């Protein structure tokens, strides 16, 4: 009997990480979680850091476990959150743990850079990336201004998944999808832009060689082989940005779809051949991030379940003990559209109290103030569905094809209430799943590098064969949603 071949994925999020093994058999995939671990922010000296060595240790720990089981690992792939990076010195050592994107040093950096260095319009028309204060370009600018010693002495700058791959292989690369989150990459040339690099005192040779998803970076070093008990296993540059891997796992039948990667953040977009960079995309702050097989992920970040997660932490213990279905089910019993917010208003970015921020927003817009957990939850879900409708409408304007279906992937694909609201609000079919999109995309890209799948559409067919999608269709009176949307537009413009 032929021994099964496994692919090893390290899937690292901003709060937790996992190592997972996956295999493909008879046109279907199987996944198994090997380890799970926290990814803790470290606060020290007024700054926030990631513990890169702890993440490396956890990957090694996962590799040791698969070696202990005697499993045949064909390759390894790493995906993480975007924008953050590691400084490496000329002695091939990491200077210090990398700053986290939540570090307060970036709060004023974006406006300062755009006012005094390169104009907002020029930055956007070069990169096509939406403006977020924590984008890599603004982090690096802030570090230069503070005369950060690691910045000053760095010989190489590696984005987080590339840094972890380097720790495993000793090979320095700059993977395209993760580099695209930096606001330093030109999607037309698919290279880092020398003008923007120069504006913050950097050069292109300070980064690794640009590689596309599916490229072999190298093999495990002798040191890692000895630690793990594995051989010279290849490490593959998957879509290093976790959303890039997740979108690769959308089980679409054809290119005419929109996706919503639903979790703490909601990322809604379309997959396009070329970047969409024009005055309208600039005005609406859409972003063009790198996808697989040369595609572009044209999308917009929406403040997703962050609102709900923050409120849940503030509610009394007896409310927090309720399951998500119990709490959300109670929200379905209260009046619809009683209170509406703009989920992306700046007041919800990181308030000291999310509950108070929501309530104050409603007071300021002369609406009934939600008081109970059920009322607040209903306000959040109604408002997210209305924001999704707004962004979906904009996507229909940008797309050169008809949009009649929305695929929801990620943890939010399990939220049956919000999924149904989304179908009702948008007036289109919503297909939910898979939940584990990022890990699946990571593994599928490794399978493609191994020659086990041919292209993105075979990947998506295997995924569709392996999971049961849940379909949601518009069911309620569309006039109620139409009226609520008009209210939303009036409220959010006020």
C-alpha cells in the first residue's frame, strides 16, 4: 500500500497559530490539526512586539510531532498576517523581536509621511494599496524618524513569513503576496518601488529576492533536520499573506464571484487579472493585494466581528458564558434596524469601551441607544450586513463581469444569522465555507508546487468536492432592507 504524502502548513494569526497537515486522496483533501498555540503580543518600553523565536519554536515543535508519528512530509508552507517584518544584521542574526502593527509609533506616522514626504495620491497610484496607519511603509518611516537602532543597522528586512522560512532554510526571499501588503510594492511591475523605498532610506537589495507563490525557497537546514528528526524537506513560498491563501481556497466554479473573508476583519473583494487603480478606487480606499497565479485581490477591509468580540469581553460573566448561537439567537428576537452604525467609523478602531462607543454613536446620530447585549448584537449584525451591501455595490461597479454570488470563507462562515442577513441585504446567493480557508489554501499551493494539482481551478474543484457548502438565499421582504439601507446611507454621511 502506498504511503500517504502529507503537506505541513504553519498558519499564524495575530492572536493564535496552528500547525496542520493535509493530504489529497481521490480528488478530496483531508486536514488534521497537529498543534495549536497562542501568539502573544509583548509590551515593553512603551512598544508592542511579536515573539518571533516563540513562533519558530512552535513550528519546530509541530515538525517534531509529525516526525514522531513517522509521517512523510512532502513540503512545508508558512502563512501569517500582513505588514510586519524582521530586521536582520550582517552577521545573519535577528536584531530584536519585530514590532507589532498595533504599536503606537504608527498612529501619527501616516499623516506625517503623506504631508511631508510623498503625497497620498502618488503613493496610491503607485501601489494601489488602501491607507492604514500600520502599513509597512509607515512603520518603517516612523522607525527611521525615531532613529531606531535595528532600522539603522539592518542589512536585510524580511516580512514575517519570509523570516520564519529563512530561519528554517537559511534562504532569504520576499514573497509577493506578503510584500503587497506593505504599500511599497508596485502591482504593475510586481516589484518593490525604488522611489518609495528611497523615501524612507531603504534600497531594494535590503529585501530578499521577489518570488511568487509556489516557489521552493530551500530545504530544511542541517540544524533543523537534526532538531526535528526530518530530512531535507522543501519549504515552499505559499501565499504568505493569510488572506492570499484563504482566497486561493474559495471553492468558486468560475471567475465571476466575490468573496468575503469573515473573521475579526471582514475582507470583501474580487479576483482580477490586473490591479484596479484609478481615481474612484482611490476615493473609496480600495486595495490591490497580490494573489496567486499573477492575480490581484481587489478588496476592501471592513471592521468585522471585532465589534462583537470586543463587546462580548465587556458583558457580564453570565452573558459571556452563553454560547455564540445562544447570544446571537437572542439578538434575533429584538427589533430589526432599530439602531445602525458605520462599522468602519474611526471611533470603533480601538476604543476603551466598544459598548460605550456604539452607544455614543447612536446618541450622536439621534437613534435609539442599544442597551442590552441582544440589542447591541443586533445593531452590529444589521450594520455589518448593510456595510457589506455598500461595498458589494461598489465592487459591482469596478468588476468587468456580473456578480451574482458571494462566497464567505473563514470562521465567519459559521455565523448563520449574519450569513442570512448578508444574503438578504445584498439580494444574491451566499455560499458559506470553508471555515479553514487559510490552511487549505496553504496546503493546496504546496500540492501545486509538488505537481499534484495543475492550477487554481483544479484546487478549487478539489475543495468543492471535499466540503459541504451552506447556501443562503434572500428570504425576507427586500423593501425592508432597501429602507434600512437608505437610513444607513443617511446616518453614515452625517
